[in-house]
C-alpha cells in the first residue's frame, strides 16, 4: 500500500494504491460513462485508440499494441482500471501505457503541458466508469 498525491507543480488529488488497484475514486468523483467514452474516442485528449481496439469496430484507425477495450470491465474491476490509467508503470515499469495522472519523471513533455496531468481526476473517473461498463468482449 502506498499513498501518492500533492507535491507536484499541480496538486493532484491524493490516492492510495492497494495491491494492483486504486480502490477509491480520485477526489471522490463519480464517473460519467458517456463522457468517458468521448475521452476514449478523442484522438487528442485520451487518444486510447492509438494503442487499443475500442468497443466499436466501426471506429477507424484502432491500435493493436494494447489489449482490446471490449470486455475490459469483465476482466478488471474499477480500481484496477483506475491504477492502469493513473500510472500503469506502477504495475509494469516497462509498460508503454502513458501515465494519465502523473506529472513527475516524464520525458519530452511540451512546455505548455509540464506539471499538468494528461487527464483530470474527474476525467479519469469518467474513463473508469466507461471502461468498467464494457462487460462483453
């Protein structure tokens, strides 16, 4: 178990890692699955589909580097999904999955994005809500 949080250029909501998960929602936010789906499909904000095949096979230009998103809610619980989004390198230091809620120890970050997480705590929870709802492969 470890606790992470403030201490970066932008104060991030603290969170606790328990095993392979962050069991409690960041900032106590409730996720909006519809907004989460928009973020997953957004080629600039979440950009998930550059590496993953999404739940909708009609979506163009989907990746194959990461596991498919369809059925992820049956494979992982919300806390496990949350940790993978926040910082998958805590589970696998060699991962190519970018940390969406970490600001330190990153390379090649454009000046306008330094000290800012890729997604806010609310946005992380929105994506978690959407991905957790994907129960069918």
